[in-house]
C-alpha cells in the first residue's frame, strides 16, 4: 500500500515537473495571491499571478521580455493593466451605451464619458481562481472567473476561463479564452501584456521591426472612438505588411500608436498574423481574433518602476492586444461581439520565440 502511494506521489510530482507555486502576497481586501512559474525543457520560463490573471515574466534566452511591477501592492495601485486579462469588454464603447436585440444597455463611464476596459471594477483588479495542469505537450494553469448578471452593468451571468499554456518542447506560450452567458450580452477579452524583446528594462523600441498581416485600420475621432470607417493602410504609418520600424514612424503618429488593425485572415480561424524582431529575438504571433490593438505605451512617464528597478518610459514597450474591435456593438459592419445563451465563446492567441 505504501509503495502504491509513493508511486502515485512520484507520478503526480513528475506530471507537474516544471510548475512552481509560491505565495505572492495578500490583497488589501485580504485575499491571498499566488505566483506560478512554468519552465519548459528548453529553459523558457513563464510566470503569472492570480491577481488579474496577470503575466509577470516571459524569460527567453535568459532575458525577460515582459514588463512587470515589483509587488502585489504596485499591481493593486496601477492603472497600467500590466499583463492582465481585460473584460468584460476590452476597448472603448462610445457613451458607455449599446443596443442589442432592441434592448439598450448603459454601462459605467469614465470622466470622458466612455466605457473602457470594464472600469470601474475590471477583471484585471480581481483575484481569479486557478487550477494548474500538466499534459504530454504542455504545462500551465486554467483561470476561472464568475461574472454575475449585472456585473459592470452588463446583462447575463458569465463564466470565463483563461488558460495559460507553455509548450514543453518549444519556446511558445498560448492564451486560450472561453466564456458562456445566461443572457444575451457582448464580450471582448484580451491580455494587456507589454513586450520589449530587447529586455523589459530596455525602455526603447529602437531596433524593433514589425510585420503584421493587416490591410485596414479603424478610423477614430479625438476620443479614440471608431467612426465606423475601415481605412486602407496603404501609404500610411499603419502599413506593416512589410517589416518596418515602429520607432521610426512614431513622429508621424500623433500621440503614438493606439490603433486597431484589421487582420487579413479568414474570420474566426486561427492563423499566424505577425512577426516582431528585436534584440536578437523573433516573436511570432498567431490568433483566432479578427484584429489587434497596437499600443506603444504612450501613457508611460517614468512614474512607475518595474520589477527590474528601472522607471518605465513613454514608447519603451508595446502591447499587441489580439481582440475584437472597440465599440463593435454600435457598428453593424464590425465583427460581432454578441454572445447568447447556449453559445460558447472560444479564442486563442499564441506567442512563439526564437533567435533572430
């Protein structure tokens, strides 16, 4: 009996080899938060915390390429949404209002009269429930969040799962999303991770080159609200169909990049969509989402110090937020973000790294 028990324990330990769990802190509300660190057979590490289901490290070739903060208190304080899951609706909704099936929904709005990223009680400020796993090809965790009917003023009780998966034999991690609802609603999930392939503390995008399979971008007004027009990228700073430098183009983009690019892949299908080069590393991105929000951390001003002890500066990193389009519920020509009872929302984005 003891031998059987020992064998079972050894098997369990072997199955979860490469997964380390440690205490990370306690929130101001008294909720304990843990940190999970994954390591694959090639030495790549991926780490995240339960607070906001937040990615805090992606170590490739001995270098961390994800911006992060030094402790839980800093994550609770920040509005930067570093590496966190955004929901229920990532991006802006004009006037915080939309109509679905003849029913108008009024959401909470910010000081500019816009609903943004689920504020004031967003998913990135909540402690998610976690279940770690290991299978033949990967290790990781499944995060779960129950969002009750009326949460953030959205109709429908929603159950959301987000899976972080690190492949054992490849320097690649995946983010897999799933959601169901009890009533007709809208949904737009993404992860707000910031990258710098030269290292999280590099503080410049000089040397980075982006190639993105997108032939249109959203026109927006002064409030960053889509007008409804999808414009051709040809001849604009948003044309990355051939590899180009974001850093070199910044002077021609007022305020920096914070724009939705429409991907040229089949609707709903998972496909490779982008390659980013920087610091001798190549990052390949694939997704099932129809667009990406390219953001060059325009709001950073050196007031927040990262986990490396360096103050993060404007244009010192980028976010590549695969998602549906902002304000979709108010534009019939945009890919729908409606979700109905009986349907299951599914989405996946992958990030694969290699020497360049």
